[in-house]
C-alpha cells in the first residue's frame, strides 16, 4: 500500500467516494437501515422512494427545512447514476419497475464506519482459537504423509478420551460469561461479514459475465472458435477461486441436516443469559444467507441463458440482420465505455404509445335513407336495351313453403327429393337454392352433411341439369292443418 496506489484508490473506489461525499451521513444511515439491518437485497423503486421520503421529512423537521432540499427521487437518481457505484439499478424478470440493491462498496463503507465506534467489550480469545483452528486445518489438510495424519488423529483421540474421562469423573468445565460474550461477538461479526461478502461475490460474477458478453458482441470469427471461447470462459467462472468456494458454501448450507443443526445452535445460544440481548439480525441470518446465495446463483444462470440464446442457429438465421446491427451498436458502445466525458444517449421515435380513450369515439349516427319520388315519371329519350330488367328471376318463397306443407301432409317429415318429385322445379337452380333457406314456423330444415343426393330438372333448351347437394329433410315442428294436395287444391 504505497502512495500512488492510495491516490488511485481514492479516485476509483466507490466506497471512498461515499465516505467523502457531502451527504455521507444521510446515505450511510439510510443504506444501513434498509440494506443491512433489514436485510433487503432487492427493493422496488416506489417503496424505496417512500422510505427515503419519510427519512428526509424526519431529518428536515428536526434539523430545519432546507437541510436536504432535493426530493427522494432526485437523491436516488444521484446515488444510482452512471459511474457512482452506490446503488445498483436493474429490472427483475417479469417486472417493468426498476429495483435497487446496495453495492459491495456500501457494505465496505458501513463496515469501516462501524469499526470506528468504541466497543465496551473487546474479545480476543475466540479469535486466537480461530487462528489456531484454521492453521491446524491448513496444515492437516495439505499433509500427504499417512503416518503424520495418523499421528494427528491419534493426538485428537487422546484429547477426546481425556475429556471423556474428566466428564465421567464429574469434572465439567464450562465457559465463563466473558468467554461466551467473546465468542458470540465473533460469531455475529463473522456472520454479518459473510452476508456482506455475498454482494462482492455477486458483483465479481457480474463482471465476469459482462466481460464474456463483451467478447461475444465483438466476435467476428468462426462459430466453432467462439463456442470454445464461450465454454472455456463459462467453465472459468465455475472453476475460479470464488466459484469453487461459493459452490462449496452453497452445497454446505443447502444440506437439511446442517440447516437444522445451525438453527438449534442459534436458538440455544440466544437463550443464554451471559450474552445479554441477542442480535436480532442473527434470527434471520440463515434465510438471508440463502437468499443472497440464490441471487448469486441466478447471476450465473443468466449467463447460461444468454449463451443458449446466442448459440441458437435458428434465431441467428432468422435475425441475422438485426444481430448485425445490434453487434455494431454494442461494439461502438464498448469502444466508448471507458472514454472519459462521453455520455451514451440513445434516441428513439415515439417513445410513448398513441392512446385513444373509448369515450373519444363518436356516438352511433344512423344512416339517412334517400327519399325516392316515383311521381311524374317520363319516358326517356335515350335508346338502351331493357332485356336485363325482364330476365331477372324472382323466386316466391311463399309458393315453395306451401309446396313443402303439401308434401308433408299428415307426415312428420319429408325429404327435398320427395318434395321435388311431387312439385318439380320451375325456375331451376335459383328455386333449388331457395329451398335451403325457407323461413317457416311450421317446419324446420335438417341438413345431413355426411350424405349427398342428386337433384335433376329440365333447364333451358330442354337440357337436363344435375346438382349434387347435401341431403335435406323438412321436419314438422308443431301440429297444424294438413295442406291439401292435388286437384282439391283448386276448389
């Protein structure tokens, strides 16, 4: 830690910038309350604005109006701005509202400020025991000589046997109150430090993910070479020191037996009178560990999802042009990312959709029928052919309905073919089509689309016409007067 390194760290460290900011006391107290004491890992923008607004109101009321003149939203925009590094803004899956999370720099700044406070009790024994235990684990864990390992295990067994003999003889040695407080202080400090480290581990995984995405965006070689690079980088995340230690901790914590043992031990320790008032954050520490570990795992899963989408051949073939444009934009953004003083701004047309309210639509306006005056008609002088007026065919549905009723007679149903045998078609195909749409309350038409029949009639120039139609049956719907048929009809 030389002079030049400290100068560079003072300029680049987000934690150092937070400590020397004008509103450092406001930020540290607010961040500590929300993200450390309450253990929030992700909080919606509206909720965080509301909490900060309450905090600002209380401070301005106590310290005087104008102490913190900006609105809560403005302060959050300043603290989460580009290059600040105090609050991380992101959109969770299936959500269109931005969420906030504290960065590792906030945890470091809060931990350093906490270390400045005077403590009424400073324990050293537990930390010395921890040092000895860690040194033994390191030495014994790297020993390859079987005889040396057996000697160490024999020594431990001898110590356990001696302790068993003392307990059987009634010599039970318990920890004193000072030793209990010392160890509890060490436990809480380590537990909170471990939870704070998760934010840094997650941030490091995001940096690895960002580097890999940058490599993909700027790649212009063969697909096979890219696949080797991608899989190698993905493997490096899991095989890195942080990746291996995090996975070991995650597997250890997910074991049900370990969780039960940890909960029982915490409950037993909190019930001891020697430690005084227990730390309320320890009661939810296991849950906070699991949530923080799951968020870190999610960061790695997002990388895998992104790689799967990128390597999809079908998507690449369908969106080749779009991908080329996006890659060009990403390459330019990467080139300008580290250039000081450059503000990347993207402009789009029609940022807001065109909204039309239902009440803006006009009411229904009925169509005005044109009045036709047929009085005073005079013959025209123009010569034209009027044959089309006299060639129009009009089929009287009343005549066809009467024919159906006569064919029904006293029967409950009759087919179209039977009706036409008694009353042949006089107007050809137009009359046949009219039979399929006869409106009457006395009978109903039943179609059988699975069967067909042929209808024949004599058309113009005595030419026989044939039409294939679905089988149609007329069925009586209510009893009525049977229509007369034959010659009696004329009487």
